[in-house]
């Protein structure tokens, strides 16, 4: 694992976006997975802008969504589906054949998980995963106590995850479960970037990078990844 500290969120987003662009130059049909939290949001928007400026070919890559709130319709402002449609799919003209997202409204969530695992397998695996870190150390909806080798699964959300998640919605939502890629996907991906910005993330970032690797702190898995990079701004680094 490699740790890189940037001056501010803007510099971090530019660096992470350039990693996506560099991948697409090497492999235009790469499989890319991203989270939709606050830190990845700026990276996603910066990537779209930089790709246009640099003339990057964005017409061949395949996108996989990291997670989704269970029971939230996809067109709801704050759903992961809505966020990616607004920030990525519409700006790049990406049709449904170019991405696969979880259906959090499915009556058979186990089938949704199996389908996601098959899509990733059939695409040859994930080339790049860009994730954030939750206040309790989760990645995606891999909450404390999760199976560190799991693939796609449904998770019961901790109260802090449900509480923080309300910020993404215009009205209060009932957030009890999430459907998510597992840490097994993270381990199997060819490159993983974890993003964290702001002083509020300083304590959990420090714990994830310095405490013993444990399922009680899912993001600590980054310590074990030779292909992992942690990108933080000075506030999150405490410097």
C-alpha cells in the first residue's frame, strides 16, 4: 500500500482523475468501479472535465457501481444510480450497455448479488476501483464485522452509516440495508484507490492505516494490498 498526501481536495481529485485517464490510455476498454460518496464525487466530475480537455477516448470503458441503498428507487436524488447518471453517464453519453449497477429495488437481492459477480467475472475483473472510507471505517457497505473475503452481498447498515447517508437525500429516507461489492472484489481488482478528504476523516484514516488489520475496521484491508493507494488531503492526513 502507498500513501499520498495532497494539499487540498482539488489536487487530490485531479490526481485521481488522471489515474483514470492514464488507465484508459493504456486500456480503453478497462473495467472501472467507483463509489458515489463526497470524495469520489469531485474525482468523477474532474475526470469528465479532464477527459474532454485531453481528448481521452471514454467510449469503450465499462463501469461497475460499488453499492446501492436497498429500497431506494434509482431515480431518487441521492441514490447511487442517480448520482452516476448525473455525474458520469449523461455527460459521457454512456448507455445501459456500458455499465452495470445494483438494483436496490429488486425483490431478489441475492440474485442481484450473483448477477453482479457474474458480470465482473465475465468482463475479466475490475481494473480500477476508487472507493471512499466511512466514519466507522467501512468501504462501500462493508460494515464492521464483515467477511473480509466476501463478494457481492447485502449488508445491514450501522446507525452511523444510515445517519450520515441522509445528507445525500432531499428528504429523510429509511436506510436500513445496502447492497455492495465485497472486500474480495477489492482484493481481486488490479488497482485500488481509497480517497479521503477533510478533518472529519482524520481519525478514521489514521486507525485504518495504523491499527491491526481486522474486520472490525474494514478499511484496514488497504494495508494488505500491494496494488492499493490511499490518497488523502492534508486535513485528512492531519498535517
